[in-house]
């Protein structure tokens, strides 16, 4: 799969999410598409860092809620 094919897949998913009224998902996917399309790939690197931070915060939150359950 080429980068252009990947971009088209993300755009198709973003448009479908919008059609289904999933505005948050569409926004995330359109943002990803913009980062993929970025000519210098810096946007993709920055977005990747933001996603990594978000994932870590979510893992911490999940672990915190598991500790409260015990």
C-alpha cells in the first residue's frame, strides 16, 4: 500500500464517519489525513507524539480505575 492509498483510506473513513454523524471520529481522521498529506512530515511526527501522550494518559487512567475497583 502506498502513502497515497493510505491517505485515501483515511479520507474515506473520515467522510463515512461524518455521514454517520460521528463528528469526533471524523475530526480525528481528517486531522490524520492532513498530517499524512503534510509535505515535510513534521505534522505527522507531531501528531504521533500527541497520540502517544494521549495513549499514555488513557493507560494511566485505566490503571487508576482498576486500582479503585480493587
